[in-house]
C-alpha cells in the first residue's frame, strides 16, 4: 500500500456554506457562489478574507460552473493559487485543495462550485453524446448498462433502485434546502414509466441550480477558527479504461479506490458511521455498497431492503437526501453534509454520534473513481 | 469517445470497408491485437504499425439498455436499444441490435454483425438471427 504524503490530521475543512437548491431564474452562478462563500467564511469565523490563498473551482462537461479568477476578483482577493478542474466533481476538487495545503503551497483554500444551467428541476442532467451514430446519449446510460448486468448476474430487481429513491426522500423531508421533499412510496416509483430501461425518471438526477463552498485549512490554522475542524484522513482514487475491460459498468474501479482509502486511513467499512455517495443515479448506491465492501457482492438488494441505509439504519447513506432529492451539484453538497454531520449540526436528520464519514464518487462514463474519509475532531 | 483518440481517416476507412460489405477492424501488425474504435497506436504494445483485418462479425451481448422516452431530441424514435457487444476477436463495441423489440434482449445472447445504411452512411449494427 502506497503511503499518502499528508498525515491524518494535516488537512481540515473549517467552513461550509450552501445556498438554496432548485431553480433560481435569472440568478448568475457567481451570485450563488458569492452567497455560498460568504456563508462558509462566516461559518469558519474568518473575518479577513485576504487570508484565502487558494481558490479552487470546477466546470462541468456542459460548461456550467465558475472560473476561479473571476470569483477571486468578485471577492476582492488575490490568492496565491487559483485553479479549476474540468469535471471537478466535489471530491476531485477537494483532493486538489488538500494537496495544496499538504504540500505547503497554501494555508487556506476555498473550494467552491455554483451553477445555474437551463432546465432546472425539469431536464435530466448528464446530457452528453457518447455515440451519435447509434443514439448512445446521456450519462445515465452507464447506470442503465450496469443495472441490467447486475440484475442478470445476481437476480436483483428494480425495486432496489426504488428503495433508494424512497429512502432519499425520507431524508430530504428533514432537509430544508432540498429541492424534492415530498414523500414517495415504492408503488409510486414502480408505477412510473421507463426512461432508459431499467431506469425511470426518478432514478436519474435532474438539473438544478445552487452554490456550495468549502474552506480547507492546514490543521494548526484550523484549530484557531470558530468551528471544530473536520479532518480529511485519506483519499483513494482510480481511473479505469473504457469498455475494453470486462464488467466496466459494474464499476470495479471502486475496489481499487476502496483499497487505497481504507489502507491510508487504517480503516475498514465497519468504521464508517455515515456514507455519502455521489448519486448521479440510484445505481451508484448498490454498486458502492458492494464494491467498497459494505456488503457482499450481489447482496446490496437485501442490504437496502433491510433499511440499513435509511434514517436510524446501521449505515445511513446520504442523510441530506442526496442529489436525487436535495439538488445536483456534482458531489459538492455531499461534502457540506459530511462536515455538518461530523459536527453534529444536522437536527432531525443527524446521524447519532457520527464521527467517521466516507464519500464516494464515480466520474465520466465510469472511468473515474474517488473516495475520501473524513473524521470529526 | 475523446476527440484526441478519434481518428477520422481510420473511421472513414472502416466505413469504406462496410460499404463494400466487409467488416474489418484495426489489427496491430506487431502484437496482432485487435482494437476498436480506430486509433493510431496499439493500446497493448503502442506499435503504430497496423492493418485492416477481417473479423468474424460474431459477438455476445455483454449488457444493454432501452431508450423508452426521448432524452435527446435527435433520437426521438423510441424505443430503441443500445448494447455492449463483445466481439469474438476481443474488442467491445456499442451497437444497436436492430431485429430486437422491447424486452427481447438477453445478456450472453449471441449476435451477428450486420451492415446497414443510415442517413446515407454505412454503419455497423448487430442482429440476433444468424444471417448466414
């Protein structure tokens, strides 16, 4: 196992800020970003914003997102480093921020994402063309391929996906900023027509608008700020080839990310109190549970049906409702929830005694995997 | 597919063979490995030497999906399927199974390559019934 360059208490998240999620007609993503960053600075108790010496943002495949230099100018600051990642979903950008801090390049890094694309609350996210000749379109296709294969190999069914949505809505009902808070029954889910069979509309994230900001700092600085630091213990990350490999859509790259993150943190799935899965579709959750070792291969259907991932369960997953219910800011909102859970700030949806949280994500057309483990002070 | 890998010249050559009724894939002249989609270097040994080699056209469905509602206005003629077909020679390919109706596909099902013309361009699809 390769060793991570930073030790477990070197890098902390010290502040989080979120805006309302949903549709914000006419609001620029920069307004949303500024709102989120101001909230994060206040959360951290950083009054002098010129202390920010790193600004990391992201852009999505559809071009939505924000530019780090423009955001810095808007804030009236000149950080030492500005940078953004194409396809910088939450965890990838955080890893970038953590590396700047761990290597001594920066002391305080703002990681921020905001967008306001057209079609909020209506259009399916993931618009992309993978093969125009044959009509292979939308990123949700990767999930559909994966679940078709899972059902055939393990005898699972679509009710498992329905239970993921039903659970997400139960949590979302306790989250005031969630875009979709209405309760949903499994019967209502199953009555919906297919969109990309075996997926229904409820399985696929919709476009939403919103902003989120996270402030990361070196631990000695973190200890002097307002809130208790949340430490980034470890990150695992793996790229995989395309469909040239067997079982590409069963996301086997997750297993490598799992070995890395658990190895570096000295932990196992049994140590995780709350799991945050970047749920671009429902399929991400059963595949994460299996490939990261929360349950046996093929056993996620029973695990989910047991109620383990829901409120009061043994392993609550996405207690904010996930991006299927709260809003789709490509994994960034999961980090805000993770920090708030580890600080015990989540009110009705708080996972009791949450001290260790794990985030997992899958990127592009199942070619990127990342997982990180965060620990309360 | 990423633009950097897209090789227009090779893609056109692939289609030119299709229009002659031949299915040929790029084959590395050094390690003899097949590859798809076309690209200028062998992903196995990085050799730039390659040739077009006839393939059997036989494959197996590795997984599939059905578009049941249009998610893109360019592809509104639903339902239609897309499958991942693992060719006997090794590469996997995304393709439509054109003789299947909804719920008519199975993982592990053998399929055969079929050359058809759509929008004036030859393209590769697959069928469930052995055409020969």
